[in-house]
């Protein structure tokens, strides 16, 4: 009888032992499964060696931008010509002391030329205004298209030039007159300003100019 009880205890012991091993094994398997499964499904972990390329919309728009893209363009160099035969050209957009002894920002180019020298349209265009003023100097404004406007100052317009007239590159639209106003002491010259869509731009972006300090 005593021997039979001992056998039952041993059998119960082994049964508990087997169940414990099974539970431990199951727990280990589940732990490994959830740990490795979470890593495999995680979006924050990229496969080794893989390069993630952002969508086109996330690219830096200035990264591959050509610095020359900001330069004004209005056709090739063949679309323009010098406005006058000149001996020197002042630096664009510099500060200098004018005839009234004021410090002035000069947002144009002064082409030193003889009085009476022919002034040509630098490109094809349409005359939009002709201003005759002895105090500030006569001004001819020409719309050269694509947002480019030329302002020709200290000139005597040709007798046939009218507002609305079509002019071609190199066509004589005026002659150089004596300078007056704040630039009267700078000698006889053609003052040329260029605007691109309402903003002043350097004429050297369109013309082959060798600058000298004013």
C-alpha cells in the first residue's frame, strides 16, 4: 500500500514537471515571437544598407538651383546693342555725390558721349512715353517686351518719334543732349536705366559694358 502511494507521488511530480517545462517553453516561444515580430513590422527601422528617398515634394527647391537662374534674360546677346558710341560707362547702382552736393544712389549707367551723338534703341520695342523737361532732362521710355523697360535720359528725341511708335534694335530714336539737374556737372552723356517687371536691373546683364567708377 505504501509503495503504491509512493508511485502516485512520483507520477504527480513528473506530471507537474512536464507541465512546467511546457509552460516555460511556450512562454519563451511567445516572447521571441513578439520581440522579433515587432522589429520586423516597425516602420522606424529601415533594412540595412537601404537608402530612403523622400518624395519629390520634400526635395529642397534651392538644392539643385543654378545661380544663373536669377539673372534677367530677354533673349540672347544678339537681341541687344549699345545705345550710343561712348568713351566710358559709369558703374551701375553706386552712391556718389551729385551736382547739388547730395549723396545719391545712381541706379543707371551714364555713357559718356559727345553732344549730338545718335542714341539707338537697345532692342526692339514700343515707345511708351516721351517727357520733355529742361530741368531734369528729356526722357524716352521704351517697352522692350518680356517685362523689360528702357529709360533713356538727357536726349533730344527725333522729330518723328511718337508715343506708341514701334522701334527696332539699333534704330536712332534721339541724340545726346547736355546733362542737367543733379548730373549737369558729370559732362555730356546718355543716362540709361533698365527695369525688369518694375525693378531696376543692371544694364550689363544685357549689354557688353566695361564699367568705370563715376
